[in-house]
C-alpha cells in the first residue's frame, strides 16, 4: 500500500467561478483566478490564472480571455480542462521522473445537475486525474469553518462565491435544507458596472468593478468603520474621453441592494423549509458566512437584522471551502458518504 501511495498525489480543489484554489499536503499551494487567455488564430492557450487576469479587458482581436466556469459550472469544457492541467502543474514539487496518478476531491455547487457534475469529473480526468470525487460546497465550507458536521445539531451555512450563493442547513453529515441561487460576486460586479453607467455616465470594465467592490463595497449604508472614498477611472459615455470620478461606500451599498435582497430571500426561504428541531438548533448556533462574497462590509450585520439570528464570519472566508475540501480528502474514510 505504501509503495502505491508514493506514486499517488492527493489534491483538493475548489474549482470556483472567480478563483481556483488547490490544497496539497494540507497547504494552499495554488490560488489563481479562474481565467484563460488564448490566441484566436491558432487556438493556442497563452496564459492561465493571474497572467491571464492581467490581460482581461485589455486584449487585441487575436487574443481572447475567457472564464471557463459560469454560475459555478463549466461553460467551456476545453478551456476548463486546460486550466485545471496548468494549475495542477503549478503545484511545487509535483514533477517526478516516474508517472504519478492524481487522486482529486473537487467541490461543486449543491444545486448543479448530474450532467454538470459529469462535466466536472470529465474535465478533471482529461487533466490527468485517475480518481475524482466531488463534495458539495456548503458541506466543504462547514468542514472548513470547523463545524462537526457529523453531530445531530443543525448548522446553517451561507457560502457566497463568484457564481452561486449556497445556503444549506447541515446535520448528521448531510444537507437537510438547501437553496442554491445564481446570484453572487459576479452579479455584484455587474450591478456596479450598470450603476456607473446610469448614475455617472462612465463605462468601466469587469476588473475595475471588482476593484470598487473590494475597496468600497458594502451591504449597508451605516458602517461603523467606513472605507475612504475611491477614485474610479473609466470612459465618459458622452465625450468618449477617459475621466475620473469618486464613489463612496453608501452609493455602492445602494446599487448592490437588489442582489443582496435576493440572497436574503433565499436565506429566509431555507429557514422556512428547515424542520422545527433543527430550527431550534439554528436559533442557538446562528448562521455561518463563507466565500469571497461574504466579505462585503456589513453583510453579517444586515443578515442579523433580517433574521434576528447570530451571524458568524468564517476566519478565512475566501479559503473556507478549499480547506474543507482538503480536510475531507485527508479524512477520506470518515467523510466517504459525503463525497460522491
């Protein structure tokens, strides 16, 4: 057994719409944007991850950047396969004189179909994996946060990623109630782009809207420690000349309100569908937030006001799902029935 395990590399992957994180030997070894750049004329991939991200929105007609995942699922099979292969090759010390087989656990949104699950497995196998298992994102997030998912106690997880928001009530190692909506970080970016057009007559790109969300993004208009106003550069829609405007967090909170309200509605619906005994548990344990989208300023406070429940932020929300996937891989026998 020891000899065969020597030739097997076990990796956990959080294959996200916005970012892909790989854990190997209990460490985050790769953390890259889920984006690929290729030449239109030859079809050759020229960059993956951060290098491709730098090109995004700045390409000429022979170079195209694409994000292989949309709404948490694979939209471009070939690009996803190549991206996974390149990211796996970035793992330090992975190269060996002898061929090594890969055992992978990949986390997936809880609301995806069997066909979409098959696409993830096929992409991983084409990228070199010999054995591929899948785990649902809310379950991985719960494990990553440090919750004992095997206990007969109800815990609610709200995982807001780039493409989907996953809301799940977990007890006894299973998902009891589940809501998966395709409103998440990408939609926040689109809201900011639209707001800039309508309110300030300025056109901005995806990277700029992401930057605004990080610098001054908020879910409520009365923050205790508000961020400083942020200068935004874009193209004036009337003159076509580049210009600068300044935005504050209250403006961004206002423009994100509609999308955040949809997440709130999904949380309330999940709570309505929860069995009474588990509802009693959630009253005590509260709601746990994970995922990059949950880092929006004041989101925890807003959910608390809406539900009147305690809201806890994960220690490292961006990596909670990846860490949970890594723990599930390490304790494979314990979590066998959680992993497909």
